[in-house]
C-alpha cells in the first residue's frame, strides 16, 4: 500500500444502527467506509471494491454467519485484516472464528470507541508490514533470479574461456612440437634483442656451457657472427648465406617479421655436411 492510497474498511452487520455507529466512529479519519447488512452482500462488495484493507464483521448474522463469511474472504483475500464483533461471550465461537476465519482480533459488543480505533490502527500497521514483507520478498526473489542468471552466465563464460585456454595451450604445444620436430635450428629475437623462441635443435646448437638461451639477451648468448646476421635482417628485411658455427657449416636464412602487432627477427640454421667458411 502506498502512502497516498486511501484506507478502505468494510463493515458487515445485520443491524443498521451498528453500521451507523461504526461509520460515526471514523468520521474524523480519512477512511473509505463500506457497509453491508449480510455476508452475501459483503462478498458482492468485495467483488467490485479493490483493495479492501480491513473487514469488521458481526459474528452472528442470519444466513451466512461471520465465520463462514470471513472464511470465504480469507480464501480470496488472505492479506485483508479480519476483525470480528460479537455480543456473545462464547469461547467455542471465538476459537472457531479465529481458526476458520483466520481472525486478527475478536472485539466484544458493546465496544469501546477508543479501543476500537486503536485496534484498527494496529491492524493497519500489521497490513502495511505484511505488504512491505511481500514486496521485499518479491524483490529478493527477483534479485536472486538476476544473481542466478549472472552466475549461470559467468559459469558459461568461465567454461568457454577455460575451453579456449585449453585449446590455445594445445595449439601452442602442437606448434612447439612442430618446431622441435623440424630438422633445422630456429631462433626468434624480439626488437629488444631478447631470444623469445628456440626449438630443440636451436637449444642444442646455442646453449653450450651457458645453459638455455630462451629468454636471454642475444648479445650475450649468441656469437658475433649470428648477431651480425640478426642486425642485417633487422635492417634489410631478409638474409640467406652460409656460416660456420661450432665447427659445423650452416645455411642461414633470416626474415624480419612484422605481423599482427608482433615484430622480430627469425633465423633458420640448416646444417650442411662437411666444413665451410663464411663467404
């Protein structure tokens, strides 16, 4: 219920003077008071008036009594606060009304006007709290659905990225295996002079006593001849010649790579049979 929504109260009693007394009690309150002289008429009014926040019903009425009336009200409008007025101090009737009609309060006749006003104010507070709880529950359920959706999407994204990473790792492993299976030595050098790629034959050719060359600076890990080849390729774009290295003769081919934001020098060393000198 919003703050500017008018409070609507339905009073049901087969005695007109009781209904007039109830309306008179709430003359100074901004309530919309509806009246009915029977349970049947009360149900008709409920069918066309929405919402009805509070119902005050007599217990003993001809035809449909107050318990039967409020029991039907509970089935169709469980949030409406139900109050019973009765001039009969019948404990069994009170228990029946509370259990079957889900009554909020049982007020005996004749009532005290101030006590009745307090009961109505408390009933409204109860109604507001219940509506607020319903609203919060709905909002929480919606947030939980949104959170579950985000979590499901995140799990899907993580699974996809995990699959992508797994595929990338397989591709990198396959690429490295291909490089290691080549019958030539391959090294790659980035623009800063760091050796960023080296296949198995390249590691055997250049590691020597200094250990692995991958990740090291070319100037300290490679011979002067090979450094000259790297600088030549970086300046001229390509190279093809023969050199002697570690007692073997190699046909060296080089290329300056610039592709997809990557740049560097790639050298391929193909060992030849016999000895030779640099041209």
